[in-house]
C-alpha cells in the first residue's frame, strides 16, 4: 500500500499485511515527523497524546504506530533513542548517530520515551541524567531500563550524559547500571568516546562468551 504524507507529500510504501483493517493506526512520517493515519475509516482524528507516565503503566487500548518508529526497518539496522532535554545537544548527538549509521529517534519526555521502548528494543539509548526529572534517582527512563530482564537489557547500550561524573568512569557506570558515562564537557568528542565504549563492550562480551563456552561447554 502506498500512502502520502499530507504535510510534506513524502510517499511511503507499507506492506498490506501491516495495515489494520478494523482500526486506525498512526505512524510518524520519516520526513517531517507528522502523524499519518492508515487503516480504518477515512479522515480519522489523531488520538490525544495521553498515556503511561511510568514503566509500571505501559498498557493502552489504543495502538498508535507512531510509538513504534522503526516498524518497517530491515532486521539488521541499528536503532537509537536520544533522551536529552537540551535541543542543541539533542541535535548534535542525533547528527553523530546518523553519521555512524544509526536510525535515530528522540523523545520529548519520559512518557514518550517509554511508549517508544514499549514496542522496540533499541540498540543504543543516550540518556541525560536530568531528562524529565529532578535527579538521577527519579529518572523514569533509567528505572525502566534497570527493570528489564537481563536477556533484553544486555542488548541495549545505555550511555548516560552526566554533569557530575567523569567520562568513561567504569565504576560509576556500573553503579548506575549503564554501559558508558559521558560528561557534558566532553560532548564535542561524543562520537570518539561512544565508539570506544562500544568497542570495549564488544570485546568484554567476546571474552565472556569464549570463557563461558570453556567452563559450561555451551
């Protein structure tokens, strides 16, 4: 099925089997980010942006495909979610991630971030310690990530943007249950720091897997 964004006129091809027949679903235009309605009756009204605010309330009777921004990507594509309150920093990091071939999306608040993580396991999450919260201990996105089963959490590389902790402080990263810490003062070197952190993580798990096979014969 071919649909056209009413705002920017971008054309999208969606498999017919993914178009709901009995209800309206909404997806976000990759060009202008406006919502596009598919399926159901014609000329539907977009749903109000109401929904869960904590990780314990991730249930909804309305399916909105815009909450699942990567529904139509190939399986091997890398995806990232940026949760940063400062627009300039968000744009800077988003451009870096797209430059290293991540399909990137952002969230304006914790509720929106949780709705997106409800349907998709991101390869990378970049999270500011004060994103939609007063302090790190009340950061709803981090709390959600900390409660994920390890089999899922292990596949998400979480980078914490911090004012108080130094870049690549492994002890603090372990303490905060994240993979990497980047101090705000070092954001100009974000790409280099991120790639180093991911490489170190890959090496660690490569050694871990080899050792596990030797010990457990797995």
